[in-house]
């Protein structure tokens, strides 16, 4: 597996990471723990060294899963987790934001225990809290870094002004946001800023929440607990309209003897050398397929063709329902 550095930092990880959220929440019922541990450990066998989780996934269950799966391999891997939500005393997911300095420190201690480690490699603010100055957040993580409990600071779904202000207090190693051929908005403002400041980019949902695999169409039915049921971009009408981007990937894939998912990931990897996508899966064959994207070479001509065709496609539907949309890009 190829390695990449996140921006100008010393954090070197595999070119593709593994997003672990879907093993515990978001896309229907949680997977069985032994099966999910098997997926995580197969990823290690294939050279993956970067694993993404958060306290809110579950809540707590995903960190516990990742901690157990990675415990025997801790020296070989980097773990990213996140703070910033208010979770009830019994693990109720309340979705209120809480990035008060005292709470950040409490989350760090709890995450360290669940992850069975003495240091968090990358600690993201999950969503920007409008009630806490970002300078206070960055300063708190700086203290955790100085205390040896955290190695690197990250931001998730933050806007450009917030990124710049945070970076002035504590250098930001990575920004995590959605980015794929299904959602290219970061190219406008975020990616130029990251390049300027030497910050790495970690795209989540690099396969468009599964849509770019070509396995989802207008007739697909999701489990009742799958959050795509409330995502406007996943309405049957939007899925039908957005099939054009899958058709594009499918045509390129046939020529390259690859799959649509592999072309989508290879396209992301080709954008910048400091981009590390974190596709998630609960299935061993899908994991192997995704990791095969690292070996897919897209020529400059291929990339021009994909970009030109993508520019002609107007995707339908918002990527979040309104109440979640309010939490991003601050």
C-alpha cells in the first residue's frame, strides 16, 4: 500500500484509510462485532494504517470496536477520532454541539480508554460549535498535544474562515469533509486554502454514500434505520436523475478493467498527493475492491475526460436534510 503525508505534517498514513462509522451506525443495523473486527484486521493485512471513528458513532460502540480490533496492532496504525457532540449520560445521541474546553478534555480521556491506547493520533472537532470560539477549541487541543494525549489536530466540515483561525493557534493537520464525484464543492474554497496552509484533506463518503458503486438505483430500498432515507439526494427521483454520474464511471471502468468504485477512488487520489480518502464498508469483498483502487492508474487524458463529463452533469438533491445542513461549513 502506498503511503501519503497529510499536508506538511509528519502524519504519514496509507493512501486509503478505512472509515469505520457504518460498522456501528448510520447505514442500518450495526454489524456483528466478530465480522467487523475481521474487516478491520483484513484492512491491516492489505496495508491500511489509518482508521477513522468518533465517540458519536454508536454512540461509543464504534470506538470500542476499533479499539479492540486494533489493540494487537497499535504500533502499526494511526487512529483518528472526534469530539464535539453532547451525548446523554446513558449514551443517548442528542445531537447538540458541545466543544467547551472542559468537555473536550473529558471526551479525550474517555476516547483513550475506549480505544485502548495512550494517545490519539488525530483528534478532530466533529462539527464547529458556534457557542465556543474556535481559538478556545484549538488551544484546548494544543494543551492535549503538549500533555502527550493527542498527536494531531483536525477539523471536520469546517468553513474556510474557521480553518484559518484554528490553524493560527494550533496547526491543523487535516480537514475532513465529504468529497467525491458526487460532491465537488470543496474544490471551490476549501482545497485551495488547504494547499496554501499545508493541511491534509480526508474525504469521507468518497463513494457518495454508496451511490458511486453502481449498486444503488431508484428502486433500492434502504433499512428503516439507514440515514439515507432522509437525505434529499437519495430520494428515488434524485437517484434516477443522478444515474448519469454512475454511467460515466461505469464506462471508464469497463475500459480500465476496474469497477466504478475503483475509478471513483482513483479519481480522488489523483486530485492531490495530500488527499487520503476513507471509504467505509462492512463487507470483506468490498474492502478488497476498494483497496484495489490504489493500483488503478488514470492518465491525464482519463482525468480530463472524467472532469469534462462530470462538469456537464447537474446532480439533484441536497446532500443533507436541512437540520444537518446547518451544522456544516461554519
